[in-house]
C-alpha cells in the first residue's frame, strides 16, 4: 500500500512540474506571414476626348517604362543674345528702346531689346503701339529667337510668355507656345508644347507635324470635372510616337493628391 501511495505521489509531482513549465514557457501562436508587397494599382482613365486619353498610373509602372524607353530629348536651338538676334533678323525685325518720359514711344536709333516693328514672311507689318489681334509689341520684351522655326519668344506682364511666328504669320501663344517646353516624340511626328501664362501653373498642348510645320493637334486640359488637376509637368518622356509619360507636380503642395504619374495616349494615328 505504501508503495502505491509513493508512486502516486511521484506521478502527481511530475504532473505539477510539467504544468508549471508550460506557464513559464508558453507556446507562441503561429505568426501570420506579412504582406511584403501590394499589386500595382490598375491604370485609371481620368480624361478622354476624340484625340487623347489620359491615365493616372502608379509609380512602379512609370519608372519601369522610363527605364525601358529609348528616348533622348532633342531641344530646339535658340539665341538669347539680342545683338546676335538683331543681325539674323535684320530687315525683318526693328529693335529700339523706350523714349525717356514717353513709355508708349520707341526710339529705333538707340540700343534696346524692345521690338518696334516686325515684318512677317507674308508681308504683313506689325508696329508697336498699334495692337493687332492679341499682341502689342510695346507690352512685350525680347527673350530669345529660334532660327530653325523662325519664332520670336517674348515676355509680357507677370512674366507671361508671348511669341511671334514669322514663318506662319502667327502671334497667338496658344498656337505657337514657348519652344523651350517642346518634347518631340520618337520620330518627331508629334511634340509636346506649352507656355507660362502668368499664373502658378503652365499650360500644355500637343502639336502634329503637317507639311514640315507643327500645328495644334490637341489641348491637354488643366482641369476636368470642375477640379483643377494639372500644374507643372516634369520627368517627361515619349514611348514611340503615341504615348507620352509625365509626372504632375505642384510647387506649393508637392504632396497634393492630384500630383502623381500619368500616361497620355494619342488616339488617332493618321
């Protein structure tokens, strides 16, 4: 009997020790595997008309396409030295400076970067002080000349862009653009153009090559659905002649929810 009680006591002691060991060293529940990556968001169509479609895309897709793209920007040569520009434009553009005390009159016999007169290739004459259309030469200063395009870039009030196209006889900045904004597509069938209109953001549009000149093809909307969307386009590159990639940026609010990465598809191939 004593042996039985002794054995029972040993078994009971072992069970209690085992139970205490479980409390001191609890078994941790299995840890769920953490999600290390998320599937990139599907491209979201944000604008469409008959000419273009614009998609908002994720940064992963943007940088992937940027690395694959065989694209190098080809800029348009320009001359900002007014003395050099005067020599190239002799007989076509007359420069001068304001007459002291008479801000609405120009003396063409003195050195200056104020344009007094412009003769377009079609023979028409623009004269300072005589507003024709949307431009008055008295209100705009010379910035640079693009010889290959025969375009004069000017600067108006609030540093707005203005331009004169001598070859095509135009002076509408929304058709000529600031050629410093230009990004050609791979085979130069299209190009992105734009200008600064004196406000916080720039405006952009696409041009298509027609008979060796570029004509407006489509406007890139700054806003849609009554919400201001685009401001400053950066990190621009083309994929071939039909797709344009860019990043939308707000200088005053870089984390604005409208900032981000976009792809523009040209619908028409003709």
